[in-house]
C-alpha cells in the first residue's frame, strides 16, 4: 500500500497550485496572502483525492489536529475550473451529541439542534446515500425533529449516527472523492469541456457558526450586477440574530437599502458592512477579477469563507472585462482574452431571459442566434401581410427557397422542418440577423392545414403565439421574458481594442443595401460575397427573369435581360455608395434556372397569363429544366458558359455602376467572382467575355476603370488545380459550404436529419457544415492556398463560406495563410474578437480561448 497522501494547511507560503489543488484552494491562499480573515483551511490535492477514491484515506487525525478540538468543519470541492462542478459541500462535520449539548448552553437548544439536524440530514442523503423520502415524516426544526431524524437514520442503516468526528470526516471525504470519479459525474463534466482525467481537490475548512449574542449571520456580496455588469452592490444576508433576515439585491433591491422583510446589513452591522465592501474591492484589485464574497458574521466580526468569480451574462462579461481594463487592473489584451467570442453574437440580438419560464414545444438546429416572439404564419405572403399590419410573425416552412426571402425579411423569426447550418434558411437568417431554427424534425409540419404539432400532441395553428430561440434551438409556446440587445459603450470599446490587435482582414457577406449598411455599422472591411441571384426574386424582376428563361434565342434573352440591367445597376451602385472606400466582391449568377419557375399548377397558370404563353409550354419548359441533382447541375459558371447573356448583363451593370459611383466619391474597384469553377478553361471563356464588356463600357462612356476578376473555389477539383486557375485570377475565394458538401458527398440541406446522431456516435467530431473539417476539407484548403500562391504570388486568398463566421474555424484560416474571411454581417463582431484573440495568443504564447459547443 502506498504511503497515505498528505493534506496541506493553507498558509501564505504553502505549496498550493490550481493545477494540483484546484481553483478554490488557490483562491483561499490568495485571500490569506491578502491578510483577510479566512478560517483555518486544509487542502487535499488531486492525487490525494484520487487515492481516497481508491480506498486510501489520508491521516484523518493529522487533519483534525490542524483545527481546534471543538471546531466544526465543512468540506468543499476544488476543481481546476469551477465550471466543471463537483460534489456539493458538506457542512457542520464534527457535530454530535456532546457538541450539541455544549452549544445548547451558548446558543440555546433550538439553534444547536438546528445545526445538528442539518448535518444529519445532509450526511444521510449525500454520504450514507439514503433516500430523502425516509425523512419525510420528520417535522421541521427543533429538538423533536432532531430526535426523529436520528431514529430514522438508525432504522435505515441499522446503526446509530456516527459520533466520532474522524469517522464523519473520513466518510465525507470518501463519498465526495468517489462521487467525482463516478461515470455520471465524469460524463457531465466532459460535456462542460473538462478532460476525462480532470482532478478534484477538496478543502476542509473550520466552520464559523454565525450564531451568538451580537450580530450574527451569513451571506454573499458582490460589486456588480450579474445580468448587466454595471457597478451595483448586490448580495444576500441572512441574519441569525433573533431570527431576523436582512436581504440584499435578490429581487432588485440594493444591498444598502431597507427591505420590507427586515433591516439592511448596513443598519444591523455598519462596521462589518464597511469591512465587507473593503474586502470585495481589495479582491477586485488584487485578484484582478469581479468576485462574489461568501462571508459569515460572528458577533459583529467578518469572516471570509470563499471568493468566487461572479456569475455573469454575456453582456455582463463584456462590461466587466472592459471596466477592469479601464481601471488599470488588467491590460486591454487580457480583457479581450476573457470574453467568449460567441458571446458577441448574443449581444446583437434579443435573448430569452436566463430565468424565464420555458414551455418547450419543439427543438431543432440553432441556425441564427437571438429570440423573437410572434404569430405563426405559413407562407411568405402572410408574413408580408403581417409585417404591413405591424404585427410580428414567425414564418414556418418545410424548407425555404429563394422565393421566401421577402417573407423572411418580413418575419421576426423563421422555423423550418428541414435543413442544416448551411441550408438556405440558415444562411439567409444569419445574414438578416433574424432568429432561425432549422431541422425541427421532432415537430409535425402540416402546411396545408397551417398547423404545427408538438411532440406532446399540442397543436398550434395560424395566429398562435410562439417564441423562436435561435440561440438554443428551442421552440417555446407563448411569450417569455426577453433581454434586449446590448451594443453599448463597453461593447464598442472591446471591439475597438480587437481591431488594434488582430492581423486578419474581415469582410461581410451582403446582398442588399440593408445588409451592406449592417456590415458597415459592424466595421466590416468590405463585402467578401454579394450573391446577385437574390436580387432577381423581387416580384417586379421575377416575371422578367422568367420571360428570359422562355426566350428561344441568344438575342431574345439579351433583349429581355436589358430590362433587368438598370435594376442591377442601381443595386450595385447603392452597394458601392454604402461601402465607399471599401472593396465589394460580387459573385455572378449562381443558382439553376429551375428555381425561378413555379412548380404548382396554379403558379404555372398565373405565369401563362403573365407571359401570354400556353400552359403546356410552361409545363414543358419546367420539365426540361428539371434536374435530378440541381446542386451539381447547370448552375454557376456552367450557366455563364452556356447562357452567357446573363453574365454579360451583370458585368455591364457592375461596370456602369462603378463609373456612376466613382463620380461622387473615391474610385470604385469592383471585384467580380466566377462561381463553381472546376476547370481553367471555364475561367478563360468567362474572363474573355467580361473583358470585352469592360472595353465596351469604357469606350461608350469615355472613361477608364479598374476591376479585379477572381474565382470562387467550391469544388475539390478547383482546389487541386488552383495553380493553373490562379494564373487568370486576381483572387481566389473559397466557398466552404459547397466545398464541404462536395468533399463529404453530403447534402447540406438534408444532413441535418441525421447529423446530430452522427456527432453523438463519434462519426464526426462536429457538424462539418458548422465547424470546419480541418482534416479533410482543411487539407483541400491548404493545397489550394499553396498551389494558388505558386500560380500567382500576389493573389488574394479568402474564405467566404459560413465557416468564415465561426470562431472555432478562424484559427485554421489564419494559420493556413488566408488574407481575410467573410461572414454574415451579424457575425462580424464575433470574428473581429476571435481574430484578435488568435493574434494576442500567438504573441504571448498562449492559445486563444477554447469555446464551448453551441
């Protein structure tokens, strides 16, 4: 048998470390070093606790000798990270018949019996593992309740309650150690990010009864509000003197103010109250953190039991970090490292209040953050009508298509039955900043009846009020309490510091003037992807687009497209105006043409009337354009090669808008991007036509202009052949949505149906459409970067897929050598912070924060 592990009395010079004894033990040592009134405490290391779990108790008598012979003790967990949890604390160890009688003379029979009773009940449930129901018949409080509890304990265990403090302490230590190493506890903390072999320390601390003749009680105090982060003295204090209770800010009352249930602590014990504030302020300065002080007052004197990092919301985390830096307690770069980049997304949108009651009626993939409440509608027309009446609505669809975009603009939130993180609804929802849940397959969608059926059978129809929580993926009945968005001064200050620190460019994916303005407001450095196809789904343009599809000749198509030219030109001119001085990258037309044609008979009849074409011709053309796998069919550059009139019109619109926008401001240098390239010859063919259009516009207007032509790398072949493609390109922008889809052979719209099952079973570590697959897709990206730079040394390389807005994926992009990433406008703040954290981490030799799974 190995030597019994030793325990360490916490002193200023004791060998205590967070990595060996846990955060609580180390914090207590820091408080001791600050000469705070901390009760005597003994720390057990991770190794000691592991040995206890294996059956090797430390020298219990040696531990007890560190304390007065009549001291009561408590045992608390001390894990390396407080978020990993641990077994609950056990208080009043050492309480027995003899000690109870001694305390009766000093505190009174009622108080002494109460201390003993609480210990027996806690020990019975958490140490002896008895069913709490065994004590249901025991009346609350007093000596009689104590006697009944002791008898119930003996009846359940066939032995009297242990009286030896050493036996009690040994059993408590053994119980807590084994609880930590149990399977359930291990799985629970691993879900919180703890390693499988995470250790637990334990601290054994002298109890301060908080009972006596003078003012006595216990409580907690902190200097900030946990919800907002603003300076506000809050806490709670339970006075044990004559049964009085003094409260701090539990329900919004300040700790200083009087409360209808009793006087404030400041009134009861002004000296102790002043001492507590001084201790809290000293902790803030010296521990460099906002701390919650756990304390006991004994006869008017303060005893500090613990200091715990203040719990905080996302908005409070930002404000606290900024305030600490502005007060000179921590440097700005450390403030940046203390904020989870994902938290920035929460601050941009309304959120369901953390303590709000949730009536969950369904769940899916949290595709776009934020929360919104509204009446259910089941098509885009009803959504627009609801918005026109000023009534918020939730748009419900099996899956969205480009025709739904106007309805998504009008809706407060979107819910779909199908789809994944890069489905149409998810991408557009994030771009608009609209809360969105996709893949809610546990609910029944009955669009013809305009009904949703929850898993528990409840039916919700058109007009019923529900809430979409796009941050958690939960669908809620009714209207829970909300927290408003918080882009305050602290938010802006933190991001300004981030911009000073980061070394990677950040652009936004923006398709409309509203998107562009949002991107500009969030300090994006340009537009990295403008999807032009969304501009064609406006009702005024859709009919013209359909007419072009039915044109029989190239000249006929060009004539119809000429009517769209001024509309496109206005679109681009407005984008250039908003983004003045910043680059705008415009992707040429990408989707297959069948998406613009109606599939229902009623829709085909309406189109027949609009175009003056027989319904049979409409039906025939729809059938001709139908594809078995349209995402791998006639779309992108393939349309540009086979129906070149579309790209000709778009190029002319871009160049004419360039000249018009340059009149009133800095010269515009548009970036034109060719989508879905697989071969060098595709680029050569499209480039020749675009260059010809540029020469024609320049000659017609009598003005010269510059532009950059590049390629969107979305196919594995384009990544592999990047060297020869780069010769004809000023930039390569990697579209990781389609690249992931093609690399895996997964439909990004359908994978959501089984992706969670795959992740749970360890097939994929993460949803590859959410977090970039650095092993497979990443290998293609690295090859594309290397070969692209070999083909053209000055080429600009970027990521414009949704992975560009994911903090977990930014590290790979930066390390792989990309010049910038582009993401949805509302994800720009999170990426600005994540990029800064990577740059800071590299300089100080520390990894950027590891973010929890969404």
